[in-house]
């Protein structure tokens, strides 16, 4: 009994200390200011998380986090930041390292893949590290492609063409295959080595597309630049004016700046530039208000409407005049016919008109009884 008491006292003291510490911690947490809830960042598209575990990804880097120097080459990392890449994922499978660049949309993924030599799968760019084992690299690429394709099949379908607008504006006739490029900044635009470096401005929100053409085309290179505002397009046109020459054509089409370089036929090149149209479209989110439900009129529609109105007015005047003449003729004829029938075979006096019936069978009334003098008296 003398040896059990010290042990019991130690256990009691330990429990008191633990409960006291828990109570003190609770009071401190309740009395102190509430710490802001840290939002857990995760890579997702259309509300669906990216399948990092299924792909075998070991490291993920957000755009705010510092990217390791060994993740990719310096120029590739700079290009990825210029394209606004949202996430970088690095993984390894069968000893082969791969990197996935997650872009804001499919158009930017297409442009980035062309510049860094990757493969665009939706809004994801896949790059596999170089190595001697070609079969393993092909197997890893095939595995990642299948997984990404299956995941993208669960996303909502795209409503528009995934290609950027400026890519769709490039002429397709006599275009050299695999020469189309799409960039959004200065680093990417520097890849157009036929264009002087300070030729075009690159404000935020701008995009550029160019391609090379065969000798059958009237030019060697064709570039379309899109700017977010008319002010940016005006400034870009002023900066690009020094490029204009007998072999280089610079023009503005809405918020597009179009450049045709290496011109062999000026008339055909001018026609190709004029076929580039700037599609200005405004879309309502949800159902548009009733007053804005009809599309905006164009000047041609206004001219057509005014012409139709003038034709309608002229038609109404002609028909009204014809109707009045016809009604007057009918009414006048009926009135005079009624007067003629009422007068019978006697005298007819219509205002200043006088009709005398001098037939021999007629007898004149007695002059003494007449109130007026007769013509024969």
C-alpha cells in the first residue's frame, strides 16, 4: 500500500495538467481573433478536380508558387507564364518523367504546345522528358493521353470552336502545313523571325497568329493580331506603319491588325487582307431583355427600311388618287343621271345651263298666265 500511493498521485497530477492545458487552449482559441480560413487551392476544370492521383503526379505547382529550375527549361517556363498557365504538374511513370501544363483554355494550350514542342489535349499540354528508351516514352505518352481523354469526356462540351479567333482568320489557301502559330505576348511573337522585334505592341489581352505560305500564294507570311480595345489597335497600327513597303502590307480591320509580308502579287494580297473580317459580337448572359431581343440594325438595313417606307407612301398616294377619281366619276354620273330622270321631258335648268324643247307637238302656255316673259313674245 505504501508503494501504490505515489503512483496514484502522479497519475492524478498528470491528468490535472492535461485537462488544464486543454482548458487553457480552448479559452485562448475562443477569446482570440478568428483566423481567416485558408482556401485550399486545387487544379480543376468546370468544377471537376484534375486527376492527379490517376495520372501518377507527384508534384503540383500553382502560378503563385515558385517553379523549380529543373522542372523545365527556362524559356519553356517563361513561355508558360506568358500564356497564363494555371498549374504545372510533374510526375513519373516507368522511370519516365513528364510535365503537364494546365492552360486557361484550349486555344492557349494549342499555341503553347506548338511553341514548346508538346501535345495539346484539351486545355492541357503534355511533355515527356527525352530519353533513350523510346518504347517506354511512347507507352507513358499513350497512358497519359488515354487518361486525359477519358477525364475530358466527363466535362461539359465546348460550345465554340476551340481554336482562337485569330487562327481562324488566317487564309487557308496555299498554307504550308504545321506552320500556324498562336501567341499572346512578346516572347511568343519573337518566334516570328521574319517580323522585326518592335513592330507590334503586345498589351495585355492581345493575341497573334501567323503562318507561312507556299509560292502559289501571293505572299510568304500572313499575320493577324487581335487587340482588346480600339485604342490599342490604333496605337499598334501607328507602331506598325514603318513596316509598310512594296513587299509588306499593313492594314487595320476593326480591332485586327493584318500584315502580309513577302508580297508577290499586291492585288491578290490586298484582296486576302480585305477578306479578314472583325466579328464584333455582344452576348447576353441568360435571356436578353425584351427591348434588346432583336439584333441591332446595320446601315444597309436602315436604308432598305427607308426605301420600303417611301415606296409604301407613294403607293398609298397613287391608289388614293385613283380611288378618288373613280369615286368622283361614279358619284357625279349618278347625280346627273338622277337629275335627268327627275326633270323628265321638260325644261332642265342646272345652275346656268338651260335646255329648250322646241318640238312642234309641244304647246306654249298662255302668256297672260306666265310670270315671266317668253322668248317668242
